[in-house]
C-alpha cells in the first residue's frame, strides 16, 4: 500500500469517545484487523509511485504552509456513521466536505501528483471520501449496518440538522498531518513524520 497522508485528531473528549466505541466494536468483531491509529486519510494508495519519505515530507510541509496562508486550524463537522461495505471502510464516521478540508486535500493531491508522477498503469484515485474508520473488518454491508443501528439505539450518536453528534461532539479538530508507512498489516503501520496543523 505504500505511504499515506493522515489527518490525526487532537487528543481530547471526542478522541476518548471514539476510542471507547472502537474498543466495543473490536470486542464484538474478533476477526477484525489489529489496532491502527485514529485518523482520517487525506491521501492513500501511494504505493505505485516511487516516493522517498524525506522528499514526501518536504512536499507535505510546503502544502501545510500554503494551506496555513488561508486557515488557522482544521475543524471538520461529523456527517454520519456509515458503512461502505468494504474491509477498510467497514464502519466509519464520515466527515462533512467543507472548504478548508477540500482545499488541503486538493493541494496535497496536486503536490503529490506533480512531484511523484504515478506510472501509466496506476489506478485512478477514487473520489475523496473523508472519514474516520472505527474498525477494519470483513463484514457484509448488512452486518455492519446492524452494528451501526445498535450504536444509534445505544445513543452513541444522534442525527442533527447538520450531521451527527457523536457522544455530544459535532466536529473533529485535527492536530497534525502525518506521513504513514502502510506496509504490511494495519498493526504494523508506522508514522514516519508528523506536521502540526
């Protein structure tokens, strides 16, 4: 899978609420992946591009510096708890595609693509779906939705006029943009660099 750029939330009450629910989901799904850090992926699938991590760090630092000319922080609304019916998007908290987030995504995508061109055989990058994964597991969409419905019934999240409140929290405040080596299984992934947001 190669390298990825992750948005990592500030530690705090939302972080603890998410971790608590992750622990419950992991207990209910013993065949799920090993633990991985709490994050929202900004860019992934950089394994088909020849990338030097130190060069990627320089590019990412420039992207963050450019983004900071218009923004002082990255705080993004929580949209829903949902499933995309796939292993890596099994049960997720989707995020609202606000302008600050999309500007950072577009700047990162353009900078990575121009500095580290993908080979002609590379798959086209899918549309950006900002989310925080709660669990990676081989559940069907029906099985995942059943667990999401249970979370809603237990009051873990509630729908609001503008998205959801997850244990009372309506948005996530991101602390850093991390460069992560996603080689191997999720429990083997490691953060190489962290750039404060």
